[in-house]
C-alpha cells in the first residue's frame, strides 16, 4: 500500500473538474465540482443524522437507492437547505449534468455546502454544466477539491494504491471541512473513488464500518451539519475479482479505505475553522470501545481544553473535567494523562491527580501544531482516537460574520 | 414580592464577609468568603454531576447530611480538585472556621473554585479565618460575592422580600459564573440564604424542583464544572409558621426562590466568560417539556449560533441546524424563529424555511446586549427558557492562558 498522486482521479476511469459558476461572488473561488466515472460504478453513502437535512441528501438517497451511480456534482457557497424549492433545485441540477454526460439523472449524486436558508439559484449551475462536463480531465481532482471548499484553508485530497488478489487497485478521496463538524454519523463532505471491483452491498458495509472509527470521531465545533455526506464510487476498472463477501480481499480494501479516511480526518480536523493546531486524543485502557469513544469525544469537544491547547497551556485539569462529565463509565482515580508532539512526551497526571512536571518542557511540546493528548485508563483494554482542533480568535472571527 | 438590597445578608440573622487571604497573588482580589447564620438553619444543596468532583463537595455533602448548617466558607483561585490531600484540606478549612465561630465543623458548608489540580495550601486560610470571622457584618454580602468571583466581571447578588402567612420573609443569594458552565444538574456556585422557616426536607424539595428550570438551563461553554454547587440555608428568623408540606406557603416560597434563581441565571449567563451579550432562548409549542429543554439547550450551546450572535448576524439557519441535531422529537417543517430585543422583534423563519426580512432591522435588533431567540414549534404546548451568551474573542483570550 502506498500514497500516490491524483486524488479522486487516481483510480482508473475517473475524471474530475471544478469551475467558478457564480454562486459565490468571488470569481477566483471555484464553486462547482464534478467527479465522473467512465464506467458504471457501485455506490454507497452515509448521511448526516441531523433532522434538518439538506435537500440534496434527499435526492441523492433516492438516486443511489439502486446501489449505482456515475457522477457526483457538488456546489459550495449555498447549502440548499431550509429552502421551499430545495428538492426541485437539487433534482434540476442532476438532470442538467446528466444531460451533458449522457447518463441517467438517477445516476447522479448531488451535494451542496454553504449557507443554510438562502434560495439556491439554478441559473449559475445551468450556465456552467456544459463547461464543467466538457472540462472533465484526468488531472481534475484538485479543481474539484477546490470547488467544494468553504472556509477551508487547505485543499484536502489523497490517493492510495493497494493490491487485491494480485491486481493493483487505487482509491482516492477529496474532502471539505471545516465548520459545523461534530461526530454524529457521517460528518462533512467526503467523496471517494476507487477502481476496485466491489459490490454495492460490500461497499456500503465497508463504509459504514469504517466511519464509526474515522469521520465519526472528528469534531471541530460540536455542530453536526445539515448537509454531511460521505459517498464512495467503485467502478471495478482495476480488474480484480469483484468483492462480494467478507474475506482477505475485503480486509485489504477496508485497510486501504481506512488509511484514506484517517488521512482525511486529520486534514479536516487540522484545518478546522480558525484552527492553529490538530489535536489527536488517544484513549487506551477503557472499559469498552463505546466508553473509550465517549471519553475521547468529550475531551476533543471541550471548549476549555481547546482554548488551553490554543494557548499551549498544559491545563490537564480541564481534561479530567471533560472525562468526568462525559457520562462514560470510568474510574477517575486511575486516569493518566500525557501531552505528546514532535518535541517529545510529558506526563502531567497520574492516578487522577497532578504530578510534578516541567512547565517549560510542556510549553515546548504544546507549541507544536500537532498535539496528541494521551489518556490511559485502568478500566479495561479498549482504545480509540478522536480528532479535533484548538479554539482560536480566528474561529470567532470567521463565524461572527459568516454570511456577509 | 419585591427586590430589596442586602444580598445574602438581607434575610434576618445572616452576616457575611470576604477577604483577601493570599490564595490569589493579586492582593486587590478577595479570595475567601464567609456567610454565617446567627441561628441554626435548615440546609439543602445540589451538586455537579461530573464524576470528577471537587473535594469540598464530598465534605459538604457529609456535613449537611443531617439537614442543617450554620456557615458557608468558599475560596476562589483554587478548586481543590484532583489533589491527593483535597479532603484533608477541605476538612481542615471547616475545622478552622468552626473554631472561630464556636460552631461544630459539621455545620460548615465548604466550597472552592478556581484551577483544578494544584494543591491548595491551608496556610493562607489558617492565617485569615480570624479576621474573616471577626469581620462578619450585616453589609458583608458584596464582600462575600467578591470573594467567590473567578473570571466573573460583574458581582452577582440579589435579595427579595415576600410574604408567607402574613409574615414578611426575605431571600438573598450570591453567585459566581462564568466559565465551565453547562446545564447538567447544579451548575456554578450559588449560595442562598432565607429567614423563612422551612424544614430541610421541603427546602431540598424546593431547590431540586427549581433548578430543573433555572440553573440547569444555563450554559456558557458546554463544560460542566467539577465544583458546582447550589446551597441554601433557611434560619426561620422571619417567624412564619414553618413550612413542612406542600401548599400555599410552599408555593409562595417557591415563587420567591424562582424569582431569585432566574435573576442569578441571567446574571451568570450575561457575564459568561468573554460574553458581550446575554442570550435567552424561548421555546414554545414543543411536544413536551423534555423536548422543549433539549431544543433550547442545543441552540444556546451551539458555537455557531453563539458566534453569529456575537457578530449580530441573523444567521437563523444555524438555529435550525441546532434544532435538527438536538435529538429532540420535532417536526422541523413547522419551526418558526424570531429575534427579539429592546429594539423590537423580527420574524426570520416560518414553516422551517426563510422569510423575507430586513437585514438592517435584524442587525439593529441584534446589536443590543440582551437578545431573545424565540422558537415556536407546532408539536404541542410545552415551553421553556434557556440562558447563554455569545462566543467572543475574549472567551478565547481568557481561556487560552488561564493558569499563567
């Protein structure tokens, strides 16, 4: 298994493009993305659990109910959510791009991200589908990734090559963060392509299983978006024997998928709105996986932990506090906490109470931009990781006046 | 019923004082508070649900298990939590002040607030109990209120006079905010005194019932503190017939208590760390009280709603989003949202979708420092209110380097 170039276009038979269509006023910002498979593809997706759901999710769910899709179209700048005509606009978007691609509208995955509650004008999309489809190319992953960015500051893409039964397969993905992100089923927008041959049933199983320990363990701000979606298309162009059951091939696929999703989780959390630091909370020794997850999420979501990390302040009491109110079953008298980064690791709490430590060394470790909070419990053998980011002035600035 | 002066000293037979004892380095900041009843008093308290509990809570719970107390001592600057010798220090504090007051150590309520995980030195307390007790006086409520403040910017006290069976009674309270505050049973520190005669059992019942709709509906930052406590002492000095069961007198007491606690909730939320605005979220038309509360809390806790309010941005989509992920049973297609302040009210969402509204008028309303978010649902007849504050640069500054 190795990291390769090309993002969602790395797998055989996938093309992509991204353009500025005019939903956003800033003409230098792409706001419409397209991913296309030259061959029929298995499709699977997971969606937000928010009861307020973006209209595109309703349309997408319907379109991929048969387990197949050929194209993904996504705009940024407008979430097409809480609009009276949302379903109509999402359906028309599918029809317009399907017409250009000579595929069925029911083979289109549609997604939107941006402000909630502002009607989405179909005109900019209508005027751009031709150039969007016409410009599809093998190097288009970056353009597509740019097209789905909102407050993201960094483009998020990755591709991996791996081996299934002697055949080289590839999997690629793009993602957008970076606000309204909180672990609760699928979060954020992630589009994944692979040329691995796998049935839609097994693809769905792989995705649902994977997100429980990856995207669902990311939080930027505790707000679960209305438009979250993770969607994967698998077109089988690699030529491996189709994966139709569990076994060695399925495990190899799961491993590649997990490598890709963990990478995107880290990219999304590290580029959380206003973030200056990626936080990784590793919990071990928990009673069971469920309790490990509750604790890791509670710590990564705490505003007080997040601001302390922003200030490079080894204020471990806030971590104990977040463990205590998490609701998890935990013996707080056995908790051990250390901070770790490229500059080393420092133990700050043992048996639920403070230990003597060098504040200077702690500061040096916490001034890095990737921080690991290690929490070792004495309750059992379960472990997990959650990803988040610090809470900064910039988060407040970005969100204090997002619409204007 | 009317608002009166005097805080916790307004009720007959209560004295208070606050001094700087040296737990804090800043000599101009009081860090030790004392409230004393000249007569035996019924006592009731509620505590944080955080599994990591401050040592003072353990000692207090033991001391008032007989339903009576005479004094409340509280330091700021150190939470005496996650320290190996925490219980010992809290017990010694009780013994030291009891000795000065000639009462039993088991009649002392002890509380601490401040940094978690730093050993609390008994010396400054030991050296100050004499002057603390010696300086007890009828005008000492403000000094006591100052003594329990941490990052609070405003002193929080109130007193009310009311009538029970023809006898004038008084109830007074002081509170400290302003961070690590989130609805989950008792939150923050609140000390209430009353000269109303009421049994400890009825006092406990009144307190538990009241906090469900008051302190438990406040959130500043989503972090439930380890040291939260609401404690009330009732010394019966007003001379009313002791309240020993439900009925007219109990209801009159409940009404006075609720007026006092709602006032303190507003003061705590409005002085939340870094807050520039008090937010009040009023939910009506909910299926039942539980769902009303879930929705009101979800909205008031949303970082995105909080930052939008900081920016005076009528971004109602974030409110719909927070309703949607709250987990409440709600028909999102019937949701109506308006913003209200001293400058008027403006409807921004009806039937779950946006309505045309004047952005200028909305901005004018949201520039005020007390904002009401009205959410009207079509699910039933339950209503509730939650209190919170905006999320600002100042919150990040305060918490980015709290310990140093």
